[in-house]
C-alpha cells in the first residue's frame, strides 16, 4: 500500500509565506526519500477555502468568494512549482467531490448517533476558526484574546453539535496504545493533559454566514470549517466511494498551532464514523524572522518566491530543515542562511566534490578508476549512512538526518586532506587513484541521500559523477559503478555569497 502523506490545506485568506512552504517542504523530503527507496507514495497538499475568515477576505478584496479562492489557491499551486514540491495531488475544498465527501461523513456521524441539534453560545476567533472557553482568554483594552493572540467575539446561534465529550476515554486509550501517534513527545503530553481535563461537545455548524458546505437536509447551516477541512484527507483518497484504498494516512504533518484539531477532533470524527485514525500526526514548530514574530501587521512576512530568487531553491530547502531541530521553533535570519550556504554547501561539500572531480579529470583521464579496497577510515562513516538517514526520517528528524550526512562529509574532508591525492600522483599513483575512487564512491552516496533535500543540485552532482539515471536509487548504492566510466568536466554547484551586515 502506498504511503499516504499529507500537509495541512492552506487558508486562502492570504498569499503563501515561508511558514506554509516549510510544512510542505518537510513532507516533500519524506515523499522523495521514500520514492528513492523504491516505495510508492501518495503526497497530498491543497487549499482550505471555506469559512468566515475566507469569506471576509474575499469581501475585503471586493471579489465574489469563489473567484477570490480561485486566485489565491492558484498562488499556493504556483508555490509547489517554486519550491520544487513533488505532491501527487492538490485538493481544494470548494470542489464538488469534497462537498459530497463532507456530506457523506456528516450523514455517517448522524446515523451513528454522534450529532444533535442545539444552541451555541460562546467565544469564537475567526482568525483561528476556533472556539475558546472563557478561562482560556485574556483581556486587553476591553477586547478578549485567544491564547494565539487572535481576538474573539461572542457567538450565539443554533448549531449542530458533535458529541466530543463521549470520546475522551477512547482518545486517551488511542494515545496510550500508540506512543508515537503524536510526535514530538512534548506535544503529545500537551494533548494528553488537554484531553484528560475533559472535553466538551463541539459546535459543528454555523448559521450566521453561508460560505461553506451545507449541512445535509438543513441548508440554513454550513458545516464548521474544521470539520470540512479535515475531511479533505478522506476526499482526496476517494471517500465515500473507495475509502479503504489509501486510508489510513501514514502521516499528517502539521504546525503546532493546529495540532489540537488533528490530534483530538479528527481521530474522534473518524472513530465515530467507523474509520481508523491516521497512523501519525507530527507537529512542527514556528519560525520567527530575525527574532520577531512573523505577521502581516509587522510587515515582516517572508515571501518564499523572493527568497528562492535571491538564494536559489536548494540552499533555501536545505537551510529550512538544517537550521532548526524539527519540532522546535526557530529563527530565520539571512545571516545564518548565508553562513550555512557558504560553510556547509559551498566549502565543505561543494569543494570536496570539485577537488575530487578535478583530480579525476587530470590524474585519471576523466575516467572512474577501479574499485577501492574498503580499508580507509572514513568508509565506516559512509557505508551505513543511508540506513542512518532512513532511521532519522522515519521519525521526521530531518536535522538529525542532515547531521549524519554532514558528519560523513566532514570525515571525507579530513580524509582528502590527510591522503593528499594531488601529491600521490608522483609518489604512489596507484594509491592516488584508489583514494580518488573512494572519494567518488562517497560523493555518490552523499549526492544520493541528499537528493530529497536538494533535488536539482544533487541531480547535477550525480551528472558530474557520471552516475547513470537508473543507478540513482538507494538500492543501487550497493552496486559499485564500473571502472572506466566517463566523467564529464566538473563545475562548482554552490556559489558563496557575501555575508549580510
Ligand atoms: N487551514 C488550516 C489547516 C487545515 S488542515 C485540515 C490552517 N491553514 S494555515 O494556512 O493558517 O496554516 C497552515 C500551516 O502553516 C500550519 O501548519 C501552520 O503551522 C503553518 N505556518 C504558518 N505560519 C508559520 C510560521 N511562522 N512558521 C512555521 N509554520 C507556520 O491552519
């Protein structure tokens, strides 16, 4: 069965920024890694287009909601190209198949006795599209705010409810029986204490606006946008017609701000509809920009398109997953991006490749020398590398995977300096060639395991290494390349940049 991996679907109230690119990038690297390992993947992303927040944004732009959604959704689709994402599908919640899936799920929940009609009265934050209890709020200048900083307003209207209160025990046993259902563990504990404190029934419909999926048989209600949005993960795999082919999802990647919806509401909805919960939900941290919270009002939103234009796509992809332990918050700075590009990509890795390949041109007539005897010290760093990377990526620890790779690159740099193959040409040419062959083998491993992180540059490096197309998989690393393989002239792949002040 293919590995089904998802990103959140993005609100179309505003154009994409670096935070959105980050969540999808993480899934893209996993998807590319598993494909490299020869596995089948279904990688889904898309846009979340209903609800009051989007309805208001459309009104502010002076456009009919559908037209507004079409435009902003296209910007998110374009981002997948800008960032080199390899998603297999792109879902929009305004598609008719999604309305049908939501209504089918609703009917199933209703038939199973989990929905009742009542009256909602309480606090709601349109920015978060979330309900809050009084004791979660703080007050400033007469305005009440949710913990996220979003202002809340009092809502009073007829509403359908989902009997969430009945699911606390079942959720707790789900978390207990599957310790890696929510990662990282710190976040899992937050969810656990929230559920242990008791759950209230959830309002799942609204009557005060109309931009949403209509409740079956009661069209004066539209569904709560989170019930609608979460259902996208089912719609995309054919629900209600073919629900079992890809379900359950292997991984929902989300930001920490939307963990509660994914780890509490979603498994409860699914279990109530007799469907299995996903296998894992991973909540990553948030980026700040040069130490400041990223926000439109502060005017410091990082535009991924401009960033990629300035630094190049692969350095940006690399930096985002290298800089911060995945799961924690992190700070974006142009200085750290430049430092890593210069020191790690251009110097440590790029120079290693360039020196090795240039020496092979000169000392080996641009041909790959024979197989290297596995006696050199750094072979231990390289041979088990793919397995170590796989282990780290299986638990979404991108920074650990990259740390393993760069430890091996550092070892290879120590090796080339110690062995000085440039000098061996005169003193011991056979050994000189063996050293270069060993370095070539190592570079092939590095470029292969880095392909999911930096697909374009690593494809160029594999070209320079002369690796045939059909040998660019993890499995192919076990087979040495034939001696005599022609090596094209090398060119540097990473350009250093001036450090910003
Ligand atoms: N539409 C909902 C998700 C529904 S999923 C069924 C939503 N959309 S969002 O556009 O507001 O955010 C989507 C993702 O972007 C979240 O995972 C969020 O954490 C991420 N980020 C938004 N700003 C971010 C940062 N500054 N840093 C890192 N990620 C951030 O929520």
